[in-house]
């Protein structure tokens, strides 16, 4: 959950507050490599934290983590919609980064959502199985003596 909020703040700062930023001339490939490694590290860390949150957390905490992972994805899509709607122009490199961020955040959300549903399905059948024990008394004829 913390990483999703941190990612949303990072997306806001980089794409909204630093709109128009471009890497130094001739360094585009290096910056692109660093940026994509950063996204890959974020995804690996987020999914690792998801495993622990799913194992140790309650159903509400897992759903909260899934909903907070939706925030960076929607923010990245918002940045792309602003660009494509000609409300805010992004330089080519920032546009490429925004596309990569939206894909990574969508993967993060979809994996979060799938694991949350799987964890919830694992909990629900156990909660609905009721064990009923019935103690049977011997049935006999009322006029027969019991021993």
C-alpha cells in the first residue's frame, strides 16, 4: 500500500510538476534504461510485498492494498489522456515513460486484483462449510425394556 502511494506521488511529480522535462542530449538511451529498471524494481518489490500482505493480512487489508494499487494506474492513464486530448503536451521521452508506467501499473493492479480474488475464494469456502454433529439416540420400541 505504501509503495502504491509513493508511486502515485512520483507519477504526479514527474509527469505533472516536471512537465516538459527531457533527458540531456545524447543520454536518452541511458535514462530510458534507468527508468525501465526502476519500473521493474518497483514491480518486483510491490509483488513481493503483496505476497506477504496476502499471507499475513486480513481480507480488508488485502482489498485496501488492491484499491491503492489502482491509484497510480489511473493517474498514469490521466497523464496520457491529458496528452492525447491536447490539454498538456508531453515531450517524446516523457510520453514513452508515461506509456511504460501505465503498463507497469496496470500489471501491478491486475496481479493484485487476481491474488485478492484468489485469497478471498480460499477464505469463503472454509467459512461456508458448517460441521453439524447430530447425536443419535437409540431408537427402539417404547414398550421394550432397554438394557
